[in-house]
């Protein structure tokens, strides 16, 4: 994870990790970020363009779509929601306990 100088987006470079691991890492990352923070997820997993919007829908974060900021690598953007819904820590594709 890195944050570019000048208040740019927080970047999570997923490398070649699968979406399951990426969502676990993303869940941990966004938990500590202020609402409105932009997050860029660099992901080689072909499921990322499907899984990330679905996860955002589940949690309430705003999916902003693909970004070309890291071309030729695939990357996707989201904005952290103030009222995000929790998910299970080890299974971030499942709603968390309330």
C-alpha cells in the first residue's frame, strides 16, 4: 500500500494475488481510511472487474471504475464510504456481524 505525495489516492498493489486475498487486504485497508478517500487497486486477477464492484455494492463503498493511471497494468478505483457496512474479516464477501 502506498499514498502518493500531494494527497493522491491510496494504492493497493495486488500483484498477481487472487481476488479473495485482495478483498481481505482491501477490507483491512479501507477500515482505517477517512470517508471520501480514493483507493486504487492494481489487480491482475481477471475476476477483479467483477468482484470489486460487487464488493463495493455489498459494503456501500463507491465503485469508481477502471483507471488507466497504472497502464498497462489493470487498476480499479473506489471511494471509501462514511457509512460502509462491515464484512467478515476472513471472508469479506460475507456480511459481518452487526
